C-alpha cells in the first residue's frame, strides 16, 4: 500500500467514533509504515482526529518497541527533534505523543520520561510557546496517570502553571498533578476549587468539557477515585 493510500485509510480510521476498533485495525499495519501518516494527522484541523492520532501513535510505537526497540527510539528522537528550535517546525502533537508513548511502554518510559518532564522545567528544555506548553503538560499528565512514581519529579514544576491566564494551562497542570500530589501541592490545588475557567480535556480516549475547579476537586479526591487509571 502506498503512502497516499495508507494516509487516506488512516484518516478514515482516526475519524471513527469507535476508536478501540480503529486502533485494532491500525495495529495490523506494520509500525514503520504507520508512523509517518500518524505524524501528519498531528496537524489536522479536526480536534478529535488530532487526539486520536496521538493515541494511535502511542499504540503503534509501543508495539514497535516490542519487536524493534531502536526503531521506537528513532520515533521518540523525531518527536524530540520536532520540539527543537533548530528543526524549523512547531512540534504540534509531539509532547502529547511522547506522553502517550511513555504511558504505554515501560522501557521507553524509563528512557524518555525525564526528557518529557524537562519541557515544563524552567531550567531544562522549557517550551515557551503557550500551545506547546498545553501539550507538554498533557504529556506529563498522561505519564503521571499511568506511572505516577516515574512522573513524581515533575511535581515542583506544575504550580507555576496554576495561576496562568490560560485555563487550559491551569486545568491541565492540575489534572497532571492529581496522581502525584503531596501536601504542599495539594494546598495549591485547593486554591483553584472555585475556578470556573473552562477547557476541553482529552482523557480516557474522549474529549470532555470541564472547568479548572472540577479538575481540582478530582485531583484532591485522590488518584483513581474519580477516574480509573487511563488505558
């Protein structure tokens, strides 16, 4: 199957309401062939397709890592390159995909979690672009909800976003903090319980309309009480 035909087929799959069924079909495509079309859908104008591409990239790269670890590492390095100023690009979807991949594969998580967390660290590879900050917080949150012990080093960097003007930054940072709350972080999250700032958050393979305050309440209720660990 040529690239153009494969991209068309992938687009139809990512547009489906039945994402689980779409992922089963995508798993049957050789990983090395599936990666490039998925990258292209990170730039889709349709929100659902963009997020489904992120989820699919996690599935594809985790599967690739089981049979060809170095090929999976190449994809991770490509995602990192997309976030490098020297790449000449913007890197839409790259931190989210890194979060999805590290959530889905333990060995890749061990190798790349620290790099993912560096994108929200002012002394690390901090991303200045606000939309990329949303993505990096989501990626860290995805890792935290799947592997909280591994994401714990991100805890000191999250409070800086709790007072951001953008409710997406506030809410996503609070969602990311939920599984790794300590007492100090919990007190800061509690100050946002009455925050009515709206956002759309992708979790458990669905886009949900929530407020910052609702996410603060869920975080304070404890990991796994409001929402089970994400797949």
